[in-house]
C-alpha cells in the first residue's frame, strides 16, 4: 500500500463541480492499494500516518501529529500510485489492486483512521475528481507499507 501524505492548510474534492468533501489544516492522503496488500498494510499505514510528527510545535519544530493538532484527514483513492513507467510512454497498472478489492481496503483504511480518533473525510472511489491541495511547507512524504522494515 502506498500513500502520498501532504500537510495542508486546505484540501477539497469536487466531482462534476460539486463539493464532496473539504478540510482545513490537516493531511491529504492519496492512497494506492496494491495487489498484494492486506489488512496488515492498512493498519501499518493508518498508525504511521496518525502519529507522524509533521506539524510544528511552539518552538517551530515538526514535533506534533495530526491527532495532537486536532487536524483532519482527507483520504483520496489514487490507483495511479502503482503506475509503472519503466517501459514505454504509457504507465502500466498491473501492480494496482483490482477495483473491488481496492475499494474494500480503502474503506478499511478510513475506518482504521477513525478508530484511532481522527476525523476523516473522503473522495469518491472510482470517480473522476478534482482534488484541491494547498500544501503547507511544503511537506510531502511518500510511504510504502512494503518498505516498513
């Protein structure tokens, strides 16, 4: 499972010009589900994201998590994180999970974040979305559950 995590001052998702979800300060998480991913990958990323110290404390050091700041998470499904561009000019997506399986793990991820105590809003799975991200810092991290050791 892969995630691009961005610290933001604002994030929003629109579908066909309609606002679906929106957050202020917090994290936008673009989440890709791979063929070999399981609930173990979901738990690892949810815990990691919830407790990453990406927000500044009173001394200006990145020492606070999104939980500690009371921020929200906007979780957006993004199968293109599994795009393989090594051959040719068009990305291949053979390592991305099939949609039905990815949908299940995407929702498990959202549920895990909520169980941890985060407020989570989402995009629309398998829809063409416009995602607004105002990156704060900028702070952007790439996480991969298969590279956790």
